[in-house]
C-alpha cells in the first residue's frame, strides 16, 4: 500500500512512524512533512490546504489511503473532494468537521441532544457580548467560534480580563474570522482529559485516555499553547469512568451527528473535564490530538493501517485496539518566545544520542540546512518515552532533554508533564 499523510507536525511524524510498522505498507508520502518524516518516507512540498494539488498527487501516485492530520483541510472539505474523485481518505466530511470548526454548532448540538457540557451564551455582536460581561459571574470562559490552533480560549478571572480578550477576538481579530462569533461559558472545574475514538459513523473503538498540558508553564500557568506535552494512559480514569464517557458522550455524539445529517467518520476527539457532576465536554476536535497522538502511538500495539481499513469498510465492530502495558510521556520542546513571537534558526543538538528503542523524538517545527537540523517553528520537537510505571516513564523522558542530551538555544519546556497522574497513583486497570 501507498499512504499519503497530510501535515508537518509531531502528530503526523508519530502517525507515520506507527504506519511504517505495518506490513501492509511499502511507501509513505508526507505533504509537506518535516526533517523527521523524511527519515521514514518521502516529503512532498504541497501545503495542507492546497487541496487540488493534493488530489492530483494522490491520483498520479495511485495513493491507496490518505490520512489527514490537521483540522484546517478537514474543515475546508478535503474529504468530500477526495471521495468525489474516488480516492480513499481518512477524516470526517466538511459538514461533520463543523464539530470542531464551529463552537456554536457543537454547543447547539450538545444542548439539543443533552450531551453534558458547560452552560453558555453565543454572540456575534461585540456590543451585546460586552453588555453581558458587565453582569456576568466570574470566572468566565471565552472562546473564538472558529479554528485558532488551540489558542482562541481564555479563562477570564474578572470583567477587565474578559473585555480585553473579547476585544482581541472581535475588534482586533487576532484569529481573523474565527472571532466574529464567540462563546461565553461558565467555568468548569476538574481534571481535563483527552478522549479519542475512531468511528465509522456507527461503531467506534476507544484509544487510551490521555492528558494534554495546554498552558506554557508548570502548574498550568502562563498563556495557552497548542500543547506542551501529554501522557497516556490516565491513571485516575478507571474502566467504569471510561464506560460512562463512552455511554454518555461518545455514543450520543455519533448518533446526534447522524441524525443531523452529518454522518461522522474518522477521529472524534472530545476534550473533557471531570467535574463533580461527572464528565463534561469542553470542546470537540475532528482529528487526532497533538501532542496526545505521540504517546498513543508509542503505546499502540495494533496495526493502525488495519484499523484504518476496517473503518473505511464500516467494519470496526470486528476490530479491537490493543495497547502495551505501561505508560508513555511526551514532552514538547518549544522556541524561546512561544506562543508569541519566537526565534528560528537555532541548531538542535543531541538527536543522534537517542539509542533506546523506547524513546522517540518526533519533529514538528524543524528544518534541515547544510545537513544540520535547526528550529523552524514554535513547537519544535516532542521527546517521548515509554516505561512500565508512570514514575519511571517521567524520569526516562526528562533524561533525554538537556545539555547532555537533546537541546537548542532558548529551549522552553514544562518540567511537570505527567505529574497529575502521579498524584493519583500510577496503576491502570
């Protein structure tokens, strides 16, 4: 089989690394890929949103399956266009991708089908939203309606903070059209969880629950980012709670989308918060998470390509996802200044020192110049390790980072990835 993976980040590198292990695959292309993906396949200089060029390439190379990493091409309708050209592609339709592409759509869906989530109000007028903030109870959560690379959300402790963020979204338009509509929600409290499933529109298989770390600094301080690290599985999510999530959130969502004429096929990823009243949906994503995919691929024993093919044929019911025992932790290394303006062009050292098979470095914002790997983005690399216990895994992954290991000038990273799991113990049933 020939596989095309669309994207250039750590998620796509991790997916390619896992896909390459399948005996069904003899060639992998990445569009556009990165220096890491170049080591396991062939990079093609086509942008993720240049859908016409991607279609032509898939036809010319007789690609057997295209796997879409990022959300933007999905929201733009890449799946519909590929299918119209009789090309197999993994990812939800344009209509179904609204579940991530529009917060308003997803909140209205949850309200209509009684899927647990935060109470909210939607606004498309700056004046009306400002008026609401004058009498709101704080803290409040403000979200841009459209795509914003995980950064269009702010927990506002008071009216001043809320009005400032609202102005950035609706007046300054820092995320272009994504802030023309906004959602203002009650603030929910509890542990945040990433829960991904693969679905054919009827049946689904659940991946291990994972936990992302969105804030830049330890103890969830600093600005929101695209994700500073993740680990899987989550020790405090037992089988009973997983079944509850599947029954009260995943199954109703898939059924609701079908009823709304948006048959959902691909990765459904509800970001959850474990409240005292039970799990609630913070938001939906229509693709694999980044950086959660990295530890999930490290733990996955099943042939991912076989699972994809079963999903394409609506035969997931006959499949099972099998995972290794133990844990994986992913720590993201970022450029100085991220998530604001950051520097590029610093040489990355220590990549050649990784010898352990249970350690993988997945590239994201990197570039190759004169046979040297340099920084070329905000999130540069994710360093990943696996071990039997969470404590051992955390220790191992941080041993791979620093002056005597992987490093670059101005490198930022969180030192507490996986810490929440340790607080609740490291046994997983």
